[in-house]
C-alpha cells in the first residue's frame, strides 16, 4: 500500500497481521510494521522547505511506479559544513572542506584495509531531492536535458557518487575531502577507488565540453 502525498516522500506501509483475532472475546492483536520508502534513517522526514526542489519551465516529471523494487540500509551519515543546497559545492571538486563520514559502528570492521587507500568512491542518498524528473533544466546550464545525461541529485533513485581523498580514518569515522552534500546526508556505500580501472582520462561528455569552448 502506498501512502503519502508527495512523490518524493512516499512511504510504503506493510501491514503484518499476527496473533489472535478473537471474535468471541472481541480482542484483536496485531503488529503494524511500517517500511519506509528509503529504508529507514531520515526517510520519514519530508524534504526541508529550504531545500525544496520545484519544477522549472521545460522540466518534465514522470509518474512514479506504485511500488518499490528493493530496500536499502543506510550505513551511516555524512557530516558536512553545508546546511542549505545553495551553500553546497556543485560537485566533488568544488570545495576543499574536510567532511566526516560517520559509519554506523556495526560496520566499522568493514573498514579494515581501507587505511592503505588514498581515495574512496562514496555513494550517498540525496534525501532532499525529488524523484520524478525525467527532463531537467539545471539552473547553471539553463538547457533541457535528460536526467540520465546529468549529475543532478533529482533522479528516480537519488544516489550520488563522488571520489574523495582520505585524510584519516579514526574508528568508525573517515575524514575526507571531495564531497558536495548537505550535512547529515545518508550514506549508502564506500568503495576503494582504483585509478587502474575507475579512471578513464579520455572520456568526454560532449554537451559539457561544447559548453566550455
Ligand atoms: C550536482 S549533485 C552531484 C552529486 C554527486 N557528486 C554526483 O555526481 O552524483 C550536488 C548537489 O546536490 C545537492 N544536494 C546535496 N545534498 C543533497 C541532499 N541530501 N538532498 C538533495 N540534494 C542535495 C546540492 O545542490 C549539491 O550542490
């Protein structure tokens, strides 16, 4: 069952009936389990008004599917100096600010070996973004493009990716440089960055290269 008015704040509720439904005594004993669309954490929060995503001229929204296909675990959260979208760097190279990745302590031992790496790929959940845009007109480009031709946080699954430099690892906390998200953004995954396989120095995005000429 899908409840919730905003497409980007939908909540999937699953009702689990358990125990007795005693007709004679009139007792009704059941458990109600709410599974949030985003898998927990801040998922029940509506986007904060100061970070609301509207829809611009030329932008097109798609009807979202009625149900989700998978669930996620947020494995921590990211502490950054930025509290409003307009304060955030536009991309991972936009600031030298140190940010803290606070991993849920249950996953701390998963960092074993990462101290030998210089850079990590960080995957995070843009929890304030809308999820229904299929064509977008980003403010700083002002031209209509498809969601999958853009790095916009507004996408059906608002997963962001950045390559960040590790400054230090201290218990369950990583200090890194190279993130562009709001304070408290949920963390999805951390992977070592392999320059040997992840770097494609001659890759191009034509519309962006053209724009720079
Ligand atoms: C253009 S996206 C790029 C994200 C990532 N580096 C990527 O390429 O996938 C970065 C922008 O997302 C917005 N943003 C940051 N944190 C957000 C959050 N938690 N929810 C929604 N939007 C967010 C800010 O406007 C920020 O400048």
